């Protein structure tokens, strides 16, 4: 009974922790809340799995080589202080990954924790509505065509997180046929639209497409026909929703982005954020070709940002960031574990809803890496742990079935 109660407490604390990462992520006055929640969560999960935590499996150490590489890169780093701080963060996140994997493998509650991740997104959406003064406040943002989220948290961070939450709810709706799962989807999509985030709307479009293609149906209708019906319905919904005023800001920003990319001169339609990112990516790749093996040291990209835009900023692209600061060695140490986890889930997606969700979430992770630096993000390692535990849980279930 005690373990059961502790189990529920950990789940609730986990939801709050995911909420705190997003809602409090850019406000230093709330850092303590999120950090204390992290420590309590880790301690409670260790208590729950004790003494199994002392018997860590090799497969759970997937990201340890990357953390060790980050520490080693401090030796040749162009910015030692930045590298050591980032290294400490990565080690903390590797610990989170290991402990969460141990806990999920013992409890076999991966689906529950994916649902908790989605619920945290719904809670963040409600919190956002309240933060901006309710429906009337959101209406003012819509009328003024300003971007929601800048006062609360980075708009892109908010939108990308909510897109993952929406995809989880949508897949649950498609497979469990419970309309209750659609309500948070409507709310989260509305918030994403108001953020004006190009990443967010691309995530929603591609994420929903992946979800529709991977979602399993218990209907006797042939799978191909089911896919076609879903795709046609999805296309119609997208077409009519795209005409709504709530998507005005995103439409304008996407038009500016495409004009900037494909037009040689676009005086009135220049997307300066796109130009800035292009400059950072270019100089990051130039640095990679100069130091292709080990890079310039983890998180030492600030001096590259100064060269590109006269600002000590990261490179806004996870692939380029790792290639420039970690070289091909650091790049592979980070991405090989993700590729292994993705392949393992791909092998089991027909039998496991958790694996299907994992594939959708990991695909969005790979897409977002092209426009954001996420290798030291807390959400990244939570997603990795969930996806790792999902394929493990499915393999264990298949073994039990074969034995019986």
C-alpha cells in the first residue's frame, strides 16, 4: 500500500516537474521551485526502485559517454567556464535519464507517464490562459497580432512542448476513441497559434501527420482505406482552420520566412530571425570544417555568435551546435543513443502504443533539433527515458506472451 501511494505521489510530482520546466523555465525567480522539485522527484524514484538502482544496466548508460566527452572537452574549450557549467548540467540530466529508466522499467507505467507528459501540456495551456488574463486577454493578443509567450516563456519553447502534448492526446483519441482527449488538443493548438511560432505550427502539422499514419485502428476496414480517410479529413480540417484569424500571425511569419529564403531581395518581407539563424548556421559549419574531430569545446559557441551577429549566443541548431562545439565525436556520442532508441521502438510499434507515441515524439525531436539547441534540455532526457522504457516494456511483454 505504501508503494502504491508513493507511486501516485511520484506521478503527480512528475507532472508538476514537467509543468515547471516550461512555465518557470525563463523566470529566474522560479528556478528554485523547479530545481527542488527535480531533487525530490529523483530521491523518491530512487527510494521506490531501491536497491535495484545499484544494479544499473549497460543499456541505461547510453548517454554517459556523451557526458564524459563534455567533461573532457573542457580541456580544449575556447570557453572553459561555459563548458564546465554545461557539463555539470549534462551529468545531472544523465542521472535523470538513468533513474527515470530504472523507475519506469520497474513500474511498467510508461503509458501513464506519457499521459502525464500530455497532461502537463494541458496544465501549461490553462496556466497560460490565466497568466494572460483569460479569454479577454487572449482576444487582445489576437486583435493586436502580437506573439503570446514572450512574457511567460520563450514562444518557440512553449509551442514545441505543446505540440508534443497535442500529438500524444491525438494518438490516444485515435486508438481509444474517447472524445475527452480532443478537448486539450483544441486548447493547445489555439495557444500554439497565438505564440506565432513557426516551429510550433510545423510541429503540429507534421506531428499530426505522423500520428495519423502510425495510429492503429481496431476497425475491420483495411488499413490503407483508414489512412486515406484520416488524411482527407486531416487535410480538410487544416485547410479550414488555416483560414481562421487566430492563425494570422503565423501565416504572416511563414510568408516572411519563405520570402527571405527563396527571394534574393525582399525589402518589405525580410524575416530577420531567419537571416540571423542562417548566419549562425553558416559560421557554425565553417568552424566544424576547421575543427571536425573534437570541436571547440561543448557550449563554447558564444565566440562564434559574436562573429556572426556580434552576440554571444548559441547556434540555434542542435546539429550544427554539436558539430561546431563537439566535432564529429561529440555529435555521434549524442545522436547514436537516440538512433538506437528510435530503431528499437520502430521494431515494436505495431504491438505497443507506447512505441508509436515514442516514434512520433522522437521524430518531432529530430525535426526541432534543426531549429533549436536541445542537447542540454531537461525535456529531451525525459523524452529519451520514456522512449527507452517504451521499447523495453514491449520486449518484456512479448517474452511473457511467448512463454505462455
